[in-house]
C-alpha cells in the first residue's frame, strides 16, 4: 500500500512529530511505501527535517497568514499526489503551517484526519480559556469575548475556520487520541470518529530503583503544563525527604521564571534542569526515577510522556484531566490528582517516594499495561485496519459509479 502522511512539522522534537515519524517507519517495516510531507520549519535549532517532502513553513508573525493559506503546501501536495499516487492520505496536524488550502486536493482520494489537538473546534487548539478553565463556547465571537486572541489574529483564524468548515468533509474518517477527545469533537458535530491511542516503543523494564528518591518531569516549560505546581509540591516533599531530587527535561517560555521559583523555595540545589535533550538521552536520565509527574492544567488529548514512563516501568502521578484517567489505573499504575492542587500532588509524591516497594509495583503494572494497550505495534496495526476499511469503502463506491 502507498501511504502519504501529512503533518505540519517533520523534526523529531514533539510528540505528534515523533508519532508520525515512528508510524512511517513501522509502515515501511511492514512492506508499505510510506512517505511524509511537512513544512521545512525547524522549531528547535539544529534538529533536521526528516520528511520525504517539504514545503514552506514559518514561525514569525506572518504565520497567521500562511497557516490560513499556504500556496507552497498546496502546490507541493498537488505534485506529490500526481507523482506518488498514494492509496490513502493520513493527515495529522496541518492548521499551524500547511493550512486548509490542501484539503480540496483530497476530494477524490481516500483519506483520514487524525486530530492531535483541538484545532478542529478551537483556533488556539486547546479548547481552554486564559484562566485554564475548559471552554464551553463554539469558536467565533466568543474567542474575542474571552480575550483568547487579538483582533488581528482572530480575523485570520476565523477565515481559516471557515475554510476548514467548508472542506472538512473531504475526510472519510476522523481519528481522536482518546475517548475524552472523541466526546469533545462529537459535541461540536465532528463524526464519524475512531479512537487510536498514540504508540510508544516497546522496551525492557528498567533496573531496580535505588537512592535517592527521584521525581521526573518531561515537557514544555509553559503555564498549561503545570510545572510551577510540581515545583511547589516538590518543595513540600523536600521538608520530609531531604535527599529527594527533581529532574526536569524540556524548554519553554517559563524556564527562567521556574528556575527563580525553585530558588525562592530553597530547592534549587535539588533540581536538575536538562533543557531539551534527545529522547534516548532523556531516558537515560529518567531510568532512576521513582515517579514521573504529569501536572497538566488543561485537558490534553493524550499524554505521550505518561505512556513512555509506563513503558519504562516508572510510576506516574498525573492531573485527572484529559486522557490521563483513560491511561492511568488509579492506585495500580500510579495516582490521579486534581489539577493545580499543590497539597494533593505533594501527598501523592510522598506516598510513592516513601515506599520504594509501591513505586516498584506501580512501575511493573504500568510496564505491562503500556505493552498491552499503548505499544507502537498496536497503534500501527489499528491504522492499517482503518486504511483498509477506508480504501475498501472508496473502491466500493467507485464500482457503483
């Protein structure tokens, strides 16, 4: 089967991008001709674009224009469809760089849309308000009323939204990352929807835990990830466990502010800041973690860092939002806590860090669960099933015309 994958970014720097790159490799390993089209934007300096095809991409103020109408993406896709002639097209994130202008080209081709964020129903992609609360309004004037964007960006993004609404029916199937995400999309009229969880590479269980009790975090250092809540909770843990340490991997706009917070709380010497590191290197640092924390404040559609930690064999404490309650088995693979609650998070941390046997049991249970439900093999096989269903439906329709 010839499969064209489409995604805004083609560097191995984010969860969605890594998922598309691993899916391409898995499909190739199974004998399929899988190729990837992305923009040539590189969000992290020095990280190469790993796509088979590239088009124009930008992250300056002009992005609000190109994410609405990107002629380079349209022309590139038109040429690829003509030359490659894929059996199916799998589109993931496209409204940040490639724009809805690519959609009319897919009218006569079997294709699916994998929603990896909420751009289909929210111009910001998060479906949250500025104060972190879930947004219950339909995109439009409400975006201005809640001050989620400036008037200038709102105007262009409303044009983008109208193009999306006009052309979204080109997709034969929509895929969500979780049941929670599916419910949000269906509530705004997007259907039919299948759920396919992101996949994580299979790997052996990590070695037995040793001192000191270590907490890990991986993700962007931005407000919605809740890292400040984790640092405050860890400061309380320090009062009971002076040997505990916190390892933070990631970069973002709040990096300096978070470092200052750690200093003001007197725990700077117990926090290791890794910055952005390749996944393999991060895994080496996290091998000794007793628990990994996912303190998100918003309803993330999935949680790659959660399943990666479970596959490693690390217990997980996460905010009970988004897909986390679908991934974590409460009290078995980890703990779910209310978002933005420092006391609840510090209590859960102490529960794990003061009981190495509990951390080991949770890690082992998480490892087993991730292999069964969240492996890359399971994800890829599920997509192949969908590709075949969509292709068969398309061929059947052709036979009747």
